[in-house]
C-alpha cells in the first residue's frame, strides 16, 4: 500500500508552528527580534531550531483540521503507513506524533535542512522512490512534492492552487 505523507502546518493543523512559537516569544521582549533576524541569516532551518530550543508548544492545543484528521485516522485503520513530513522543526513534529500516535514515521527540519518544497520532495523520493507515495499538502510550496508523488490530497487550498496541483499530479481527495 502506498505510504501517505502528510504536511503539518496548514494541512494537519490550521496554523503555522513557527508563528505559534515565534510571536509570543518575541512579544515578551521586542529586542528578541534582533536575534531572530540574526538567526535567519543562517537559514530558516537554523531559525526554526533556535526558536524550538526556546519555546515549548503543546500539540493538544493546536487547531487540527478535524475532517482531515478523521480521514487519515480511517486510512491508518486500513493498515496504511502514515508519515508526518514537515518543514517545522523536528521537536514540534515529534511532539505532534507523540500526541497523535498514528504516525509510523516523522521527517522534519533538523536545524540544517529546511524540509520544504524541493527539499521535501527530494527526501521523500530518496526514502520511498519518485511516484511511490501520496502526499497531503496545502500550499504552492507543495507543488514540487505533489509533482514527484503518486497522488495528491489537497487540503485547505484555494481553487487556483487546486488547479495548479491538478496540472502536475492526480488529485484524489480535497479537504476545505
């Protein structure tokens, strides 16, 4: 059975984990914004790691896309392998996987590589082979991943993105 690879930010949850962590942390001392800008010069993966090292998020409080979550739980019950694959820092992705013990594997940004767009497609292609996994995502950054996947599940996307996805891969399911 084809593994189902699932994006976190904007797909499984209706939020972005970096924003959930970053803005409250910066809000405590606006001078922290200077640190953020410095970390960003070292790359997005580095920035995400630095924030994750300083801010703990409770995945029980995340705004999950409940219809989509129910569907992936049903897919899991058929024996399908579920992979959480996210550009968020692995600390947050692993916390989500612990909170929702349905994932067989977690791939995420690691402080060096930002697992987004082409990097995500390359990681999944290396692990499963091009066209040998399905991918659920929500943004234009997911187009390279969909293009390399077997099929797309489009979540929380506008009609323009849906049409763009349909041009590069077979879309098998759409969630609002």
